[in-house]
C-alpha cells in the first residue's frame, strides 16, 4: 500500500494443515511510528469488504516487532500481461473486464468506500484459468467516506487521477469512475489517454480533460465504446457517470461491444507503453506456487516473529512498479508502489 507499502514486505506462505497458500504483508512496527493511521485505515477498509472481485483480508497477527496481514492470494498475474499472452482479444473481452471492475467499485461506493488509486497494476487475475475473474487489490489509499466530510487529500497515480484531484478541489466517489474510464481507454488501444514527459503539461492535459481517440488505433473501435469512455472521463464530476449508470450503458449491459480481434494492435501498444523495467522484473506468483509444491515445504518457520506456528517457510515477493514509455514520449504512470501479483 502506498505510504506503508514503501516499507512493508509481502511474503508467500503456506498453511501447513490445509496446504493453502496466502500472501502475508509484513509491516515492521518501528516503521509504523507516526503512520498508525495509514495502516489502521487499510485494516478498517479491508475488514468491511466481502466481494468476489476484491482481494480480502483474512487474518491479522502480530509479534513484538511486526504486524502481519494475511491476505487472499491471487496468482493469475497482471491484467496487461494476460492480454499480451492472449492470441485473441476483443471489445467484448474489455467490456467484461470493465463490468467486473464496475460491479466491485459500485459495491465499495455503496459501502461509502472510495478506492482512490484504481489502475491496471492493481487489477490482478484470481487464477491462471482462461476464464478467471479479475480482482481489485491494494487499498492503501482507500478512504471510508464520511457523510459529513468531503475528501480533499491529493493522492493516486497521476495518469489515472481525476481533474478535481489535481485541482485540489474537494472530491468524492466520482474519482474512481474517472479512473475506470482511463482503464477502459487503455484496454481498447494499449496506450494512456494523457501523456507527456513533462509532469506540468501532463497535469494540464488532465485538468482540461484533453484526450483524443487517435487514428488508426481507434478506427476499429465502436462508437458505443467511445461514448462509454466519454461519460466516465467527463471533466465535471457532477455529470460524470456513476458506477450504476456505467453498468447500464449498452457497451456493458447490451450487445454493442464488437467481436473483432484487436489483439495485435492493443498488445503491441501495451508492450511499448507499459513495459516493465529490465532491472525489476515482475513477480510471478504462479511460478513460486509451483516451486513451493515441488519442494513440498512443510517445515515450520522458526523465530518469535513468525506470524503463526502453522505457517510454513515464507518466500519474499518483490514489488514491480510499471512505467509507461509511449513512442511519442510519455510517463503517465509515475512510480508507484504496489503489491506484486497479490496484495
């Protein structure tokens, strides 16, 4: 999680009794000094959430030196990686992905929770199955919205942040809907709607909501898809689509999403714009799961700081920030810490 994610470590662990694999976020208590509110907020948020498309907090343990958050393990990999691996990818596929995200975020909003940092890196597949569901992870920036207060803290990843956040104006749940619009845009073309090497110019584009459906990348995309994005990436948060409205749009609820294969174009652009840095490769949870099975890990983790006696040997899972490098020159997603392949 941002703020706490900078000094926490995520490890993969196996419960010896059931052989169930989980992700454990290990947070040094020393690092929490002065930041207690951050972790308390994440725990408060996660405890309230029970949804099939949202990574869940299962248990909490602590030792003299550490706090341990036992999280549901999702091992299907990142959204972009799976799209690239596909041989066939259509608007309908993108529509189904966005529908799951909208359904999960609507659930959060109905509970008074705003995610505030929705981005592709926080969207992970539950398993390696072809029809695996998508999961929302990383609630480090989430905020439980009080009816009496309006949020105004600037946060999130620049390329996905709504104009009102950059303008430092009070904002609400509508910021998540903007981010979903940005994600939908990328899913259909492979590059971000806003891009510039200069942060000030990037922010200016976002503040003005200046984006285009460039040719030839958007030539084969339906007008319905573009209309859907325009309603989510509406500058005025008061007229921007809510999750409920977006779920009723024909591109989601109807049959206007096209079946044409757009994989070649989209995957090529994703590779160019969201390539992982060579010196920090993404953690592959599935590979580690297989490795653990081969080793048949069963020895208990020794030491007083082990989160619980029944947890077997734990393996570190490094984080892997993603940066965008569009041919025209952009860095829409400045470095941001997130939990790799499970949060």
